[in-house]
C-alpha cells in the first residue's frame, strides 16, 4: 500500500509517499526559512498563510516525484498535533478534504510519535524495551518504549526545550536564525572544557530536564555579570567557539546520562534518539561513547528524517492503520499541546503548575 503523508505542525510544509511502512518513494519539505529569518523566529500567522499557499502544490509535486497518481494511494496520514494550531489545521483540513474528495482512508497521527518512528524507518534491530528520547526545538521528552506503539512517560523539560535553548544561545552569540546548527558549527572549533556551564536537574533518578538556567548562564557569561558589563561584540572568535562548545557539553550531558540511567533502570535493550537536535554530531558522538561504555546500542534516524518531514508521518500512519484500523477515520481534531498517545501510560506535563496547599 502507498501512503501519502502530510506534515504542517510548525513552519515546514512537507508531503511524502511511502510504500508499506518504511520504503520512502519521495519526501519533499517546502522550507519557510527565508520567510521567518527576518524576525529571528517562527511567526505563527505567517507560517499558516504560507502552508495554505504551498500545500496543494507540495502534494502534487511529491506524487509526481514518486511516479504515482493520487488514485494509487491507499491511505492519507496527517499530523494532528502537537504544534501550532493554525498550521496543524491547514494540514488536517487539506488531508480530510482530499480523503473525502477521492474516497481514500485518512488517519491522524501524533507528531512526537512520528519522530520516534523515524528511527524505526532508518534502522533494523532496535531491541525492546527501549528508551526513546525526543529532542527538538519544541520538545525534550524521555519515554520507556515497551514496544513500538506502547509508551511510558518518564520525563521532559520543565521550561525550555533543548533546541529552543540552543537557538536563544545563538542569538546571544550574535548568530543569525536558525541558530542551533550554527552553534554546532562554531562549537566544533572550541574547547568544551574551557568554560564550565551548569548542568541542571542531575539527580540520579530524575528524568526531567531544564535549560532556562543554562541559557541564562551563557547570557551572563557573554554580557558580563552585574558590575562588570562588557560588549558582546568584543568577544574574540576563540572565546566565542569555547562558549558554544561549553554550552553544548552542558546541554547534552543530561540528555546522555539520563537516557542511559533509564536504560539501566528499566533493563532496556536499546535507546532511540530522534528529533531535529539528534542531527548534532557532538551529541551523536557522546551517545556513541555512552553506548560503548554501557553496552546498550543507540539508534538515530537518518539525518534527513531528524527534522520535521512527512515521510515519518506516512510511515507511522501506515504502521498504525495496519494494527489499529479503527483509527482510519476523519473523526479527529487538531490539538496544539502534547497529547498522550493512545497507549501512553503515566503522562504528566512537568511544565504544568504544581498545586499548592492553601
């Protein structure tokens, strides 16, 4: 069966055609980089308008590239959340309209689960139970995966996602949008031990993360503490590289250690690391060292599947439709916040305000 995937959760309009549950025939991502670069970040209203402008052409182009007709497609898979609600509604509305117009089944899938599935599409031999880590501009989440499709929430960020923090550090260092990959490039020339930035929430059995303090520590270092301010533009290239390298070391160490702590606690057979930040070479190298030390293999998606894309959406949709046929229905809505997977146990949002006794 061929599946047409549609992804519009943020600022990338993507469509893909996947055969079966893993074979990618075509995968197109229409970037909005130039649209948002002048603002230093994604503007939701502009993102929604651009999705409307290009989604139909993107879907047509991906079918042409795959060499198939719409009539050959047996399923449409679209991201229903989480993400920007206006952007999600464009994809969901387009997918539903297309499904009804040509009488094709449609399924709505979870964007975070699609990231986890991207590793399955790229790798053989992932052993279960596994630890799943999702790291991106919007998410930092850790799961116990009893099997693919069966999850237990372990923890997540209590403030900034790691990718979001990286983009803000890039701004502090005077780097343009999108900053995360530029921080990585700059860090490659630096010494990660030259500047010791704080590692937050490093208690042995805590699986939550925090990046607001680290981001602030970088800001204070760059601009100088109260009483000794300095002009950030006067920092030389060597120190700037050391700052970037020190930031990455402090940001990634909790990710690696907590993933491997969880692997030990739950006797995991493997770990899966996915999301846009999983493209980072330094992070991959740290996980490779941890895998060698622990004996627990760590799997990453192919680099082209790390960032938002419709191939992982199509693959996941095909996988779920084959096992949960009742989900192939137009009876679903878009949702902006992280919603529990159908099989997710014990989910709590660490960013939710804790109740206080009166």
